[in-house]
C-alpha cells in the first residue's frame, strides 16, 4: 500500500478486506479495517508493505493490532 497517513492506511485496507472476505462488502467502510486487521493477524504468512509513511507512528493503529508485526531497522 502506498499510503502515508493513518487515514490513507485505513482507507487502503478496505479493498483487501473485501477481497479476502467478500461478505465484508455489506459492512460499513470503517468496519473493513477490522476485517483486514483480523485477516492480517490470523496467520504468519501475510505481508503488508506500507510505503511512503511520513513517520513509523503513522502505522501505529495497525502495528499494535497485528501480533506478527515486523519492522526492519531504518
């Protein structure tokens, strides 16, 4: 995902959420984030690349909720 702000990250999680859980299409867009985060955290073989973050803190809402989060040294 090429999103730099927390709002852009949340918005960008909507499309993958519907792709992995088609029933999510009936949910509110704000609920798509929850679906995507649950999916990301459900297995260790998922990869989410957040490119162009202004600061690492911009990904905090996702990082704290995905138990397998890995952040390489900058």
